[in-house]
């Protein structure tokens, strides 16, 4: 019996921390720079995407480039990537192409909770990015493209190949919470309701019913953020 218990402990440790739970009012803390620590997210459905909206909150004092959300497929590592090259820039990659949004520097340089929602639609290629309450100027790319259905979705690292290829110089250090994703473009009214905590439907990723797996040094803690 003791041998069996030891084997089970080793097996659980090797698989990481598995969970399916409501993370409302909780945050994922990435305490230190690493080329391994990350969180795997499993969507409710694996499907091709011709539209999407992704929302999340982040809190960091990083001044270097870092990944916020990495979705790799078998055909492209940057199939869908939300990346911050600089503190005042957000980049969205779709199918390896990229558009970058510039935002004004904060008047007081200090860490702030940031809520972003980014959407893309294939039929027009239009990309929307909302930072807190503000929609940045529309941009476009990958008109007519379809995002691959078999997804490896990671928080905390940027994938250079499907499920791996992490670089410590692009890892996230800080807190991420309220990650939601849909297979459609949300309206401005819906985005405002999401920002204020209202529930919608048909989630691909639902922070309040999240299928996730912690790999390495990542901690779940109560969330304390300044509403935006």
C-alpha cells in the first residue's frame, strides 16, 4: 500500500496541478522569471476560429517584452498571441502576422491593473483592442484566415512550438485574472458588461469554470485589483 501511495504522489507531481473550478475573485500569480512555469488552459471546444474575442486582466511591473496569452496550433506557434513588446504597446499575432497598438504612457510610472479585450474577425480582418474603457484605433490583418482547431493555450510563457519552446526573456511575471474567450466578436455593450463582471454565454474559456493545469511555480491567490 505504501509503495502504491508513493507511486501516486510521483504521478500527480509529474502531471502538475489539475483543476476545473470557479476562479472568480482569484488571480494566478507568476512570482518569478522562469523558462518553465506556466498555466495550460483547455477550451470548452476545440474548433477552427474565424472570429474571437479574448479578455483578461493583468498586473505587472515588467518593462521588458512579455507574453500575456499564447495559443499555438500544429501549423503555427503564433497562431493567436497577445504580447507586450513594451509597457506602452500591445501586439496581436494571428497566423504569424502581427498588428501593434501604441498607448500613451502612464503619467505616473507605476504598476496598474490593465483590462484588455481584443477581437478579430476573418471576413474583414479587423482587429479591435480595448484597454480599460478605451477602444484603440482599428487595425486589420489575415483577412479570410482560419485559426487552427488543435490548440495549445498557455499563460505565463510564449510558445515557440506547440506546447513548448519557452524563453525566460519573454515570460510573464505578475498576476493574471479574469481570462475569458468567445468564438465571436463581442459588441461594445457586451464588452462593457464583461468589464463590470456580468456573465455572458457560449464561452470557449470561462474563468468561472476553468479547465486548467499549473506547471511549475504558479500560485492561485485571492484577487485584489483596482476596478477600471
